[in-house]
C-alpha cells in the first residue's frame, strides 16, 4: 500500500514540475495531426461510416434493390435471425470451419517451419512452394481444386477408382462438401503460418538449443521444451488473426459449393450475401453482419484474455 501511495505521489510531483510545451513542440504536434489526418478521414469514410450505416440498416427493412430504407422495425431482424434455421445452420458451419481450419493451419505451418529451420540445399524452394497457395488467387486455385475433385475425370476420383472405390461427389454430397472446403482452406493458409513461425523460430537464440544438446536433449525434447514455448506470442497472434479471417470465409464457399448441398457449407458471410443480394432483404443481411462482427469481437477478446493470463503465468 505504501508503494502505491509513493508511486501516485511521484506521478503528481512529475505533473506539477512538467515543463510547458514550447512553440516548436506545439508546431511539431500540429504537424503530426496534419499528417495523420488523411488516413483518419479515409478510415472514417470507408470504415466507420459504413459500419454505422450497417448498424442503422439492421433496424430497418432496407431493400438493396431499390435503395429505399423503409421504416424502422426495431429488433425484428435480430429476432427473426435467431428463429431462422438457415442462419443457425450457417452459424454451426462457421463454428466447425473455424474450429478445424485455424488449429490445423497453425499446427501444420509450425511443423513445416520447424522442419525447414535447419539450413540445407533447396530450403528456399520448398518454402516458396508451400507459400505459393497463400498468395495465389483464391478463385483460380478453387476452380482447379474443384476440377481435381470432380467425379467425372477428376484426379482424386480417378485415383480412388484405381483402387476399387466408387467415385465420390466431394463438392455435392454431405459431409464431403464441407470437408473439401476445409481442406482447401488449410492448404491455402499453411504457407502463411509457416512463414510467420519461421521468423519466430529464427529469433530464438542458438545458445538455448546448444545448452539443451549438452544436457542430452534430443530434437523433439528441444522443440517441445524450447521452441514451442518461445513462439507462444506468435501462436497467439496467428490464433487471433486466423479466427477473424476464418469467420469471414466466403470466396472458397462461393466458388466450390455455392453454399450447398442443402446449405451444408453455407457460412455466416455467405448467408449475409444471400440475404442482401439474392433475396434483397437488406435489413436481415445487415443484422447478420452486425452479429458476425460481434462474434468476432467476443472471440478475439476471449483469446486475448486467455493469452494474457497465460503470459502472466509464465512470467511468475
């Protein structure tokens, strides 16, 4: 208690003795505000204003086809969503997608990063080959992926038929359709996780591993005792950004399955698209978009809370 009192007294003393800003310092501060003004204006015009507009539309019966806002309907759109089986199905599909894609992408990316952490001939080529799917256009790669899974002439079904397995409609039957979208997303995202983990592993001092070798620790023991704990902050970063990205999955679903069959691959963002641009129910689409935003915020806050608690525990 005495330390807190002394600390607060010291802060008050520094505030009393703080020298006033000079004219040059004030000019520098004004120049700083002037420099960030364009970015602030763009942020408000293209992000904050559309966000506020979406929240407002979620309480109306807005029709995107006519552009007419219509009348206020209160919480009707939100209550209707909670009773809509299609919305609930889309929420469940999105939850499954996030729960599988994010950890699998991180685990496989960490595996490749650790595997390629030791220098050898051709390491850069292997890294490039793994990273290419992440930077390749999603639409083009999804079309190629869909062709490979086609029951008529697809390479995958051709290989299955060679071993006596009947052709499978991977993109047209349950549960193969959602599994195919998940596999494609994992394949596409592994390269990014690998690059981020590679940078984190490269920053671990070599002396840690050398000391562990002297103690007789093998490669697996060094990985789980040294590398894995020290890339914890990177894991937290990838977990948060991965969840946010996975909640917004749309292109893969649109190109590969179109939300089918029987809405088995429809995600929340695809549901928003259908409500707004297929059924022209803008109020319902806006409400779903707001709920998706809230889901992302809540999940991110929970992740940050868990990660901060874990970091505090490790420092004790």
